[in-house]
C-alpha cells in the first residue's frame, strides 16, 4: 500500500484484510466500483479541486499584480501626455497671437516701406537686396536716371 493510499484509509482499517471485512467494501449496487475505490476517487477529485483552487488563486493574484503595474505605468504616461498637451496649447496660442498681431504689423510696415521707397528711390536697392520689394517697384525716374 502506498503512502497516498494510507492517507485516505478509514480509521481502524489496517490493510487489505480489514478493508475486505469493512461494510463499505461491498460492491455498490448498480455500479462497477467498490466502496474503497469510490472513496479513493472521491479523495483524488477533492485533491484535484483543491489544487485547481490554489492554482486559480495564484494566477488571479499574478494577474492582479500585473494589472496594478500597468495602471501605474499608464498613469505615468498620462501625466507626460498632459504636459505635452499643455505645451501644444501654449504653442497654438503663440501661433494664433503671431498670426493676429505680428503678421498684420509686418505687412503694414512693409506697405509703409514701399510707399517710402516710391518717394525716396535711394532705398529701392536695399529693399531689393533683402527681397522686401519686387524689381518692378522701381520708379520710372530712377530707372531713367541710371541709364544716363
């Protein structure tokens, strides 16, 4: 008799002779298993269920720890994304400010500069050098004065 079998013997049963005199050792009517075999299978099923419950507990605990770590990482990533969102909002605000205030001021300054260049032809070569006016903006008097 193995050690596992001895663990599941009924108290008072000491061996095969005692098991055969036991009332539960009689064949079960309508079944093919004897009482002691049925008891062993029941104990084996109980052990299997117990082992499966322990395994389920270990797996669920491991999964819970993994999910907790994922939540921590996701919160850290989200904090970084919030900072980036704030930076993007600031950049959009700076661009909008540039488009609403700076661009019209620059255009107005360039118009004033081109009107100044029409009355003062000496400024035209400087404007052309920096691409602030087209070459067709040269007054006819200045072009005629250069041909002489």
